[in-house]
C-alpha cells in the first residue's frame, strides 16, 4: 500500500469520525430537547429552549427564526422596530436559496436595504430550514465567538435542530390540548424553595455603593438568579446569571452554580479576577458535561478604593452610566458550562459619585408592547440618566414601572431581573 493510499484512508477515517461525533451530538441534543419540550406549556417555551440549544452549541450571541406559514418571527440578542419586523417578513418570504445557506454579503441587489439591516444587527449567515418548496423558513445567525465563521457541521446541526423545533411547534398548533406540560405541584414547590433560598434577602450595605434589586419570575420558577457575597477586606462580589431552562432542573443548576461560587470565593485574585471565573467555569463544566450553559456577569466591588472589577461570561453587558457617557461592561469570554478550557478576561472601572451601573437580564430589555416593539436598552439608559439624583431603589422601581406601563398589561416574555448600583 502506497503512502498516498494510506493518507487517503486516514483522511476518510477523520471525516467518518467527525460525522459520527456530529451524529452523536445531534442525537443527544434532540433527546434533551424532546425531554424538555415534554414539560413545556407553549410555543414560546419551545422557542426559548430552541434558541438556548442552538445559540449555546454554536456559541453565538445573535440569531433569528422565521417561519412564513405560521407568521413566526423571533429574535435573540438584538432589537427590531415594528417596521423592521414587517420588512424582515417581506424580504424573507421572497428569498430564494440555491443551497443550504446564504451569506448575507452575497444577497442579490434587490435585497440591499435588507442586507444593510442584517449587517447592522451582525447577522452574517442565513440558513434554509424549509422542508418543502411551498413554505419559507429561515434561521439567521451571527458569527461565532471571536468572529469564527460556521462550518458544514454547524450548519447541519442548526438545520436539523430547527426542523425538529418547527415540527414540535406544528404539533402544538395541531394537538395543543394533548400536550402535558404542567409540572406537579410538589415539584414546583421544591423548585420555588430552592430558588428563593439562592436569592439574597437584602443587598449588602456599603459606604461607597448603594444596591437594589427587583426580581419577577415569568412563572412559579424562573431561570434567572443573582447573589452577593462578602469577600472580606471591604470587597463584595455581585453575581447575575440567566440559567438555561426553567423549573426544577434550572433551580438545581442554579443551586450547584451558586455553591461553586461560594466555595471558591477564597480563590479570588484581585490582580486577575478573570482567572477566578476561569476556575469557576472548570467546576461548572464538571456537572454540566458541556450540555448546558450559564450566561453570567460577575462584579467585585472594592468599597475602600471605590473600584469595580467585572467579568462578563456571555451575559447582557451591564451599563456604566457616568453623566452623558455610557460604557458597556462586556469584557470576559463566552458562556460558562460549555468548555472547560476557556480563559476569561476582566476590566476595571473607577466610578465617581453619582455614577450608575445597571445589570439586567433579557426579560427587561426584551419586554414587548402590544405592537411587538421591545422596551430596549436605550429606554433603560434614558431612565437612569433622567433620575440620576434618585436612590438606587427609586431608579429600579422607576424602570420596572415604565416596563409595566410599556407592556400595557401584556405578560413578560422572560424572567425580569434588574439590579441597580449607585456610587455614593
């Protein structure tokens, strides 16, 4: 056997191994998705699970799903105006695919206006997830972490998971009355007790910082959680996370994660807080096995120096509002729980008296009014700026009241967690 023949065999073995790994991943993902779906109550729950799995696997922060027949358009990680949503549906309904996917940069000239909007939202790839020629279904995605592009395996994974999700959604429309998704009263009670035990009863008192929080779970048990911990020497840590999933499984995952942070708090290095989250992530990966993820943001408050160090692990960036200047605390790395080899970075800020730092989960900025418009981050910033002379507690209540009025009684799409930090 010649060297070239051996080389061809090795290449074929590598290709086969890669295909087997993808097949195993797909089977595991569909099984987990099926198990989770069996405990959901609505299409929105299915969509949240779908986005969690696809965005977590592909390590992306922005995506949208469009299904023409159902008039379905859902997005994660970016906002659209009412007019933009109408344009999205119009353009996507007229989109023709020659293959499985289409780069936004290669859209034909008649789609230039649509292309400009997609590029501004950082959507770079459109994946055809239709199952026939009569109905258009599209998944739009941003580039992966560190601007890495999708490979064939990623596209195949997204296609199959999307098809499975759309089948489930169709089943909800057809057999809504047959789907058993309500958890038992006993399970909900346990989950609720676990979750409430994680939440601090009150925020710590400090001489240079003032803290307040508002937490409103979507249902009996939510996926958001936050915590604060006295680390000694005038330092206090603040943690906000959006645990994947809902119910008992999410509550248990939150409890495990909180235990990791508490037990490892002694290892915080003020010279490199990023290394602390790196160690925490390794421990979280041990009980998630890379199958679940937790976006989180961690702040270390130095009350003596009036200094804040932050690490953002794939979470919505906290906003530092100082006068007219707004800075996003976005330095860190990708979601925790997926890969144990990630090294996290950190940033340090030295806020002055009157500065405001707002932390929130997507239940705040993605709250929709009756027309489907998002509350948006700009409204959060504007409210904080206009109420800079108020206390942290007052600012939090003002934002919450505005969101409730904005939605005009419409149910929130997700858990609502808002933390306001003000510098004295």
